[in-house]
């Protein structure tokens, strides 16, 4: 990402109402925290420290593929958080991948008292190689990762 592009996105972010700026800043902090923890700690320990546990009962409340496409498509507690994470990802000085976005949204929603599910899914690309994706849901609504989610088969879910 070039400097003028970052500057343009920052100007756009500063034009947002104060509440949305605050959410985007919080999301940016959580994105950086998740990125650091995933880089420095074994996955199992990072998930424990983030307060997420593997759901022992298999996949929970997975909606039919294609039921939603991403942040802002659902009303509910996750809508504003998903949009904030998406905005923060676009201005972050690092590449915020789907896993970091799903975890940041989960932390933000848990902080507000909501139960969150973070899904991990697999699919095969055009060459037959496995590719992974993560997305988050709150109260049945998609929060992050919804655009690619229909192409992936859920293999595990972490809950708050």
C-alpha cells in the first residue's frame, strides 16, 4: 500500500463520526494484538490467552452458505463491529488477514458481553491445493469473513 493511499484512507477515517472512529481505533488495536500473539505464541496458547476455546460439540449454528455476504449485511450487535474491523484492516500498517479480523471482532464483541463464534474452514483452489479461511458470527449473524465464507467447509469453531 502506498503512502498516498494510506493518507487518503486516514482522511476518510477521520471524517467519520467520533463513535465510529473510536470503534475503528479499537479494532486496529485488537488487530495488532491478535497479529502479535499469533506470531509469537503457539496457536493453542494464543487462543487460550484470547479467551477462546474449541467448541467440543462440533460446528454450532452454521447458516446455509450464501446467507449473507459480510459486515453490514445483518443487523445486530456484530454489524458495527464488523464494519469497524473492515475499516481498521484497510488502514492497518500490516496485512490484516481473515484470522486476525475474526479474532479482533470476537474480542470486541466479547468485551461488550456477546457470545461469539470463530469458524475455521477449508476449501480447494483451482490447482487442488487446500486453502483456509476464518470468519466470525454473533447471534447467528456474520461479523467478518462473510464474502468468502460460502466457498469453505467449516472444520472447527472456537467460542467465547
